[in-house]
């Protein structure tokens, strides 16, 4: 991303995603995925406290948000692109207090004014400009109840780095720690894929909000 002033950069990002989500086919290999195994395990295993208010950050079409709502988590999906939010509403509908979708830039605007116990980010944080990461983490931390759980999916092992490479794992872990260490502890790290073809490898950070 060129060295644009912050406001201009964020408007550019919004315009980019808005344009993508306006297409009939937004064209990402990350679309049409199943709900990731880590999310299912966090729900089924009780790592996400049953019934906690949940938020899916960078929710896109809202499939994960809708799934969480169907499993009893009152869920809000947030996305920078109003056209993604319109598509999520059209695809899944909205039920106030159970499943809602909100257009917002998580780096620039506060999250909905409530305390969430469950956070999902599958593909948002890792594509942010590094200059926007601190404000992203701050807005997430403000909205997180003490002990809130966060599944953060980030890309890893690309560019010829073999899956499982310990240096890559350390590098990605440092990137996440640099931004979230003040507000979240990392409980475990697992390998994953971030697309429907299982060709885009990544890591999932299972994190818990520090007490206040
Ligand atoms: C790779 S897509 C993943 C979509 C969805 N999470 C999924 O798993 O299918 C990244 C999403 O993050 C959204 N996004 C990017 N920057 C954002 C920001 N600053 N605030 C909120 N959403 C953002 C994009 O519009 C896009 O929908």
C-alpha cells in the first residue's frame, strides 16, 4: 500500500472491498468455505462460553456469523464494505438480538457498544496495513469482556515456506504478540487453511482476553 495519509488509506481500503463485494462473484478462494474446524471445536468443546455475545470481524457474507447465531450465540457481523453487509442481510436475514450485521471499519470506528465474549477474525486482521493493526487491536480489546475468547486466523507458510516451519510459526506469532500481547494471551496455535481448496495455509491463534 502506498504511503497515503491514514484517512485516505482507509477510504481506499473501503472502496477496494466495496468494489469487490459489489461483483456478482467477489472472487476470493476464501469464499464458500465451511465453518472452520477450529470454530466448530471452540463451540462444541465449550471453549466459547455457551450463549456469549459474539462478533465476527470482517464477516464478509456473514456465513460464520449466521452459523454462530444458529448455535445460540447472539452474533454481530461487522464488515467495512456496506455491500458485504447488504449481501449478508440478504443471505441470512437479521433477527435483532440474535443475528445482526453492521457496516464499520474496525480500524477507524468503535465496535457495537456492548461487551462480547466471543471474537472471530477469519481473514481481516492479516490483510490490514501494518499501520492499522494497533487501532484494530484497541477497538477489539475495548469491546471484549474479561476472559473473552478470540479465534484469529492469519496467513502463514506461503511463498514456499513449508507448512509447520518453526521459524515461520515464530515470525507469525511475534506479529500477533506485538499487537495483542497487552490485551490477549495466546492459549494455543494451530495450523489451518484459509480457502475452500485447502491450498492457502495459515495459523489460528486461540486467545483469551486478559482480566481488567
Ligand atoms: C478475506 S475476507 C474474509 C471474509 C470472511 N471473514 C470469511 O471468512 O469468508 C476479509 C474481509 O474483511 C473485510 N475487511 C477488510 N478490512 C476491514 C476493516 N478495516 N474493518 C472491517 N472489515 C474489514 C473485507 O471487506 C472482507 O469481507
